């Protein structure tokens, strides 16, 4: 069976995934993540897969009902997970960010790639290019320009550049 990866580790320093971490992944760490057979059959493995794909950051004051049952993780969990697994940072998505990128908490970056999500939001889209040697990243930001409907063959969203040290 062919499957897409759940996560990737870049330069032994950055964990990239869609959702985030959760209680089951906290227990087993990166070695446990690597050991998951696909499709997963063990309950704990199914939980880890769900966390990697759907976990949401729980901010202080958030209620558990705000995530519609998705697994949740906290700032403290991120700090502990990164320390225990010798990671600099977690890079994730699965959270609409108006500016396209959010660096909160300190050891996590959330990237949002769909521009003008569902045609309902005027959010930016971001891509990140990581230089693992010096731990710097280049960020390309795209914003939708309001104009008459047209073909993507006729125009592309404009890009903005930013840089940050990870």
C-alpha cells in the first residue's frame, strides 16, 4: 500500500507535519513515530496518526470544545517535545493564519498555504525555504489581488519576501 508520510524531519532539527503533537506522540517521541506501520492497526498508532494530521494548539483560556474533538497540544508540550527529541522547532499547518505565518509559541511555526481560503477569507499564503546550515529561512508571501475573475494562466499572485532566523 502506498502512503504519504505523516511527518518529515529536516536536518535532524525540524519536525514538519500537518497538525501537531499530542499525548500519544509525547509518550513515544520521534522513535515511536518512525515505528508506525501503515496502515496503522494499533489504537495508539491510530491516535498518533490523528495527532499528526489534526492536532490543534490550545491557548490558555481556550475551552476543549473549540476544536470539535481534535487532539490538542499546549505550549508546554511543544517545549518538552522539542527538548526530549533534540529538535529546534516544529513546523506545521492546519490553522488559518491571516498573515500566512505565525511564530507562536517560540519553537513552532504555523504556515498557511491556501490564499483566500474558501474564497471567504482574505488571508495571505506562505511558503518557507529552510537553510539547514545556518538555520535561517526565506519566506515567500502571496496575497490575492482583487480584480475581475480571470485565468491563472493570465496572472499570478504577487509575492512578498521576508526572512527570519529559526
